[in-house]
């Protein structure tokens, strides 16, 4: 199992903007066959070091993660994220 985690800091950190982007991310659910699970959480602490959203996705293999990366639905999400994000960090691990 591969877990892919991405944290996003948005340019517009208003609750409304965060919720719109959270929904854009969640909209991938059920549309990408290799995507086994998806969870998107919005930060509740709002500290100086906080990121606004955390995306946690799971895949059966690295090959499935790679297929997700190039899937047209994910590519549309990337376009949105490129417009709205200030910064992002990620980690991928095998369990």
C-alpha cells in the first residue's frame, strides 16, 4: 500500500476559499480507478506554521500512484491547485 500525503497552503486562506478547494480535491473520489481512498482535511489551528489543507490518498502500488498522477481528472485538479496554492509539501510512503 502506498500513502500519498500533500499539504497545501493557499493564497486565499478564507474559510470559503479553503472549502471550495477541499471540494475540488474530494471530487476525485470514484473517478480515478487506481485511487483506493481519499481524505481531505482543513486545518483547525490556523497557526503561523499551519497549512490549510491536507490530502491523504492511498494506492495499491507505485504503478497505481503513477497512473493517478497522469489521469485526466487529477490533471484538472492540478490546474486548479496551481492557481490557488501558495505552497505545498508532500510525502509518499509504503506500508
